[in-house]
C-alpha cells in the first residue's frame, strides 16, 4: 500500500502545521461558512419564515427534510464514480474546483429568491449542497497526500477546528447584520439574510485559493485519455475498487458503522434549528445556540485530534457516540432555551471530533494512489446516511404532530453504529 505524501520532507510532530497542511486546512475554514450560515443557520429559518409563506411548521419541516435528502441521494450516486475519474486523471483539484463553482454560484443565487418561492429556494439549496459535499470528496482525498499517517488524526482535527472558527466568525457577523440591519445600511432583516448568502459565497471562494496554490498533486503519471474512453475507464476502475473494498471485511464493516452513526450526526446538524423552532423557541435564541456550538467546536476538534494520536481514533469515536446518545435523550425531554444552550455546548464538544477522526481513520487504511475513489465510497456512505435521518424526522413530525417523537429516531442510528464499530474493531485486531 502506497503511503507516500506530498512534499520534499514530511511533517514531524513538531511541525505538523506547515504551508501545505495549513493551506489544505483552510478549505475547511472556507466552506464551513456554507455549513454554518446557510445549512444549519439561516436557510432553515428563512425557509420557514420567508420562502414557505403560509405553510405550517410541520409542512415546512417535511419539505426541508426532503431537500436535504434529495441532495444527499444524488451525491451518493455520483461520489464513487467521480472519485474514480479523479484518480484516473490525477487531478483531484480540477473536480474540487468544479463543485466549488456550483456551490458558490447557487449559494449567491439564493439572494434572488423572492418571498413565498419555496420551490426556487429548494432547487438552489439542493445544488448548493451538492457543490458543498461534492467538493469535500476531493478535499478529503487530498488528506493522505499531505502528511504521514501518524499525523493524520491531528491534521484532520485541525482542519475541522478551523472550519468551526471560520464558519463561526462569519456567522457571528451575519447574525449582527440581521439584528441591526440599519447599522449596515440595509433596509430589513430579510435583506440582511440575503446579503449573508452572498457573503458566504465570496468567503468560500476567496479562502479556497491557498489550497489550489500550495497543495500539489503528482501529475507525472497522468495519462492522456479521450472523453469517451475516460467514461468507460471510470466505470472499470470503479468496479475494481468496489471488489477490493468488498474483500476488505474490516473496512467494509467500518463503512457500515459510519453509515448509521453519521446518519445521526448529519440529522442533528441539519435539523437542530428546525427542531427548536417546532418546540416554539425564539429564532434569536437558536442562532445564539448555533454560535455557541461553533466556538466550542474550535478547540474541541483539536483536542479530539490529539486524542486520536495518543489513544487511537476508534476510542475517540466511541466516546463521541456515547455523548451523542446522551444528547439525543436530552433533546427529547428539554423544554427551555437554557437546556437548548446546554445541548449546543455538548454538540460542540463532540461534533467536530467525530467527523475529524472518522475521516482520518479511513485515510489511514486506504491506498494513497486511490484516495479519491475510496473517499468517493466514503462520501457515498456519508451522504447515504443523510438521506434516511432527515426524511424520518420530517415524516414522524408530520404524521404524529409531535416533533419530540422525531428526535428519538436519531438514537437508533447511534446504537446500531456503535455495535457495528465494535464488530469492526474486533475484526481489525484479528487481522
């Protein structure tokens, strides 16, 4: 298995963060503005209060769940094949830039969507989300190229920590804009929200430049393949990788575990604000809670990176799963804004950690020369996990008229994921 990485000399524990690793990590800083301001923050609120018009809270929850699930479904279908193409052409950054462009254009396009036009908002949101998650396939696949295995846990955690910090800084500014639009020369809160979508697009684009400038790929073995042959070669390579993956039972079971537990994580990320609204909490309190999550997540992700290096990423993931189970039970019974703030702190402590360690653990167990296609499968599983959770939460909320019952669905995913992770751990030790 090829374990080489980019650069003349690899990072050591004393210089894990250098120009290349920092430039790679800054893409987390860049695109987390979308995850925070758009996906977790303003879009669910604006969708309910502005674009959905006169629809009920439960109906808008249902449509928001569908939008998240549709975006995840299409990306899950495309991810492994796109990864195979990127490895064939040895140009991961080319595919990253394509999805970056889609995400930036569609995010800024939300500025043009008028009151009551929930269909237009959903269409742009779905494509913006495709751009966000699609670019992450190739961003993640660059991780094994920039550092040795011993540093992957820390660097993955560092990337997520920058994401929380960068996303939190811009989101805080956007929140102030919505609270005091006159101070910024804006006519209303609605205009401030729309301007925030444009700011996210610009932030995302500008802070992506260091990755494209400083992270290099090995193009020495790049082959000249015409378009028609490339399409066929992509499917052949995809099938070969699938067979390799299917024979690797420990890694296959790990992906099954990731499928379930990350469904719970994704659902909490995407539906938390919507759930708080359904319980009758004030929108400003929910936004404050989301900001708390961001700034708690900044140091916590770094701590989990160190934990992964010292104790192993699997132990760190188990710790996060136990915390998430408690978070879900707490969310079911909470009935005050104060409790929602406590929930936000708890989520911030583990959210970045479980994401970072899941990514770095997978990166350690795949061939570097096939990182894009393997991460294509990784992201296929991750996006598949984002289909069922939001859909079930929306369905239970609509069918029962009780949003509290919908939160209990998430607990099931953490329990199943934890059991499968235990099975994987035992198999990995035996092989």
